[in-house]
C-alpha cells in the first residue's frame, strides 16, 4: 500500500526541513516505491520556504515533492500558527491520493533506514502505533475534553494514541472525521477545530484517536500497537536525558530535536549529536554538524 509523507512547517524552520529532506534522501528505503509522494505545507506567516534549496536536499526524491501554501486549504481565523498547523495535518487528507499518510514535524529526521515495516504490519493490513497513559501528561486537558466531545469514557486516556509525530493516519478516516466535525459544528473544519483547540479542547491526533474510539469502539480495526516511539530531545531535556534519546536513536529510524533544544545543548551534547549525524552521513564532518547546531541555537534561541 502506498504512502504520502506530509510535513507542515514554516520559513523559520528551513534548516530543520533541509536536514529532514537530506535524511529522507539518504534513508528512505522504498525499493518497492511505498512512498509515492511527499507534501510540504508552508504555514509561514512571514516569508516563505526556500523551495529551491529544499528540492536540492531531497535529491532523488525531488520529483515526488509537492509544495502547498496554507491558504490553499481555505479561510482560517486569525490565530496562532501552531493551532493552524495542527488543523492542516488533518485537512491535507482531502488532497491526498494514497490510502495512508505519515505526518512529520520539522524536528523529525531519519538516522536509520525507514522501511514499510516501521509503518505497518508484515501483511500490510494494520498500521503501527503505540499507546501511552496520559493521566500525568501536560496535554491531559486536551485528551479529557476530546473524550467528552465524543461522549466516551475519560478513562480512555490511560491507554490513548500518542500526540506527537511521526504519526500514521488513514486518509479516508480523517476525511470522515472532518465531515463529522463540520456537520456537528455547522461550520468549516478550520474554524471549528481552531475554536476548540485554543480553549484546550482539541489537538489533531487526540481528535483523530477520539473519533476512532467513537466510531469503531477501539483502535484494533486499523492499528497494532507494537510500534516504535520516536526519541525526542526536548528543550527541557537535560544532558543525561539527551544521551538516553541518542542511545535510543541507534535502534530507531527517526530522531527528533526540538528547535528550542539547540540553545540548551552543552558541549558534550553538541558533540554527541554531531557525531551521530556525521556517522549517519547527514554531514560530511563532525565540525560541519557542530556548526549547524550552533547556527540553529542562534536562529531559534
């Protein structure tokens, strides 16, 4: 079954998108062509992504890349870009021709080969994901509100689908979800979603998971929960946690580094990340990778 890779980002994240594009060029192991297209949605409020630079970074994958502007998805109320970014990750399903798609953020990049086996079971029947308990999670209020929205037991948050990328979705289910919300709210999806998201009642992936529970009773019709969580270095990760995430990345296709994390790196973390990138062929030398980290620290700090 073919997939589409979707990234929603903005001009500020250009360096991270270039790193992601280079990593897809290097590590997307789709000898059977399981990724048919790559969609990059430009959610910039100011400026635009440098598409020429990105095309060059995608290398052999460049012919499969399609850029879109956020305005192509219709009207949005004036609001913070983060909420609009969430809505776009779902609204893009109306433009996708493949049955499934995988959503990335700019912080995600490959450090090992990505194959079909990461996204789906051996027989291709089910998508892979994982579940977590969100009772102590910072986004708990969103998950509980999602349960109330769909009139499902709030105890579901003890075993709920993740709120972060990479996230594999069924395009047809997302389209059904959008139609459900529009019919219920009697307005276009972008307005309905953003109004609730700003009041901590929705996130994109919690809404999707809640709809699955509401419609199918559980997740088992579409997913198997033996998937692998992407290691993430957050802005609040200390030195020891960053080291753990890098160790996990040795066995994971993906690593994620939040844009605000670069400014928090000490010398050891900088060199450890740079060494990983250099050994994976994402940079020609450790020094070049260190320079990239330093530039990101200044850009995002």
